[in-house]
C-alpha cells in the first residue's frame, strides 16, 4: 500500500463520514453504534467491503421515505448488525482456528 492509496482511502473515509453526518440524528446514533459494534466484532471483510456505505445508503433511503430508524432495523441494534455479517468470518474466528490448529 503506497502513500497515494492511503491518501485516497482517507478521502473516501471522509466522504463516507460526511454522508453519515448528513443523516438525521437518530440514524446517526444508530449508525455509530453499528460501526462500533462491527469494529469490535471484526468481520475480516469489513476493511475493503461496501458494508458501511451500504448501511448509509439504506439509512438515507429510510430517512427519505420518512421512516424512523427503529422501523428499519428493529429495537436490537446488535442483532441487526449480526444479521449483516452472519456468514462473514471474523477475526475471532481466524484467531480461534489458529489456536486450535497448533
């Protein structure tokens, strides 16, 4: 990864976060909680994936339709996030495999 890749990645992240900041407050709060949860759980594919931008797209559509965030995802934020990554390997899975195979 070169310096240009890093700079481009930062530009993309800033543009992504600007879209998050444009969401209504309740959507922003839920997005932040989902993001924290996903960073903690650590799906391996999150870094290069379109998961987070996809959530922002989903939330922007819901907000544009006048729906509340609870109408879209329900009351359990972690269950919603788990549903998004249910088939994706996590860093915990990778670590578990590494420790059991030795």
